[in-house]
């Protein structure tokens, strides 16, 4: 009987250790493209393009409505070009 109780306690301890590892959320990397629907609830960070000139890589980190973290890498035209119409 003691072995059964010890085995059950070990099983519970192992299960809780695995549950802690699964509680950490992984980041979802979205693929850029035309007409991509983004479910943005909160923007965490984005690339500052105010001083850049020309086409540069940019990144958007955000949370969706389910609370999952997403990363979107894309190309954008910088806004810091002087004398550019």
C-alpha cells in the first residue's frame, strides 16, 4: 500500500513539473504578405522608422485577443528621408 501511495505521489510531482514547463507561452511568428489579417489587441513594441531612410526591416510585437504573443517581421519605407516627396 505504501508503494502505491509513493508511486501516486511521484506521478503527481512529475505531472506538476511538466505543467510548469507548458505554462510558458511560445511566441508565434506571423508571416507577412498582402491582406494578412492581424488580431491585435495590444502592441508590445514596434520598430522606430522616424529616423530611417529607404526600405528597412521592421518588427511588430503584439498580443492577440486570446493573450498570445505574436511577432511580425516586415519591410517598411522609413520616414526620415530629407527632401523626399
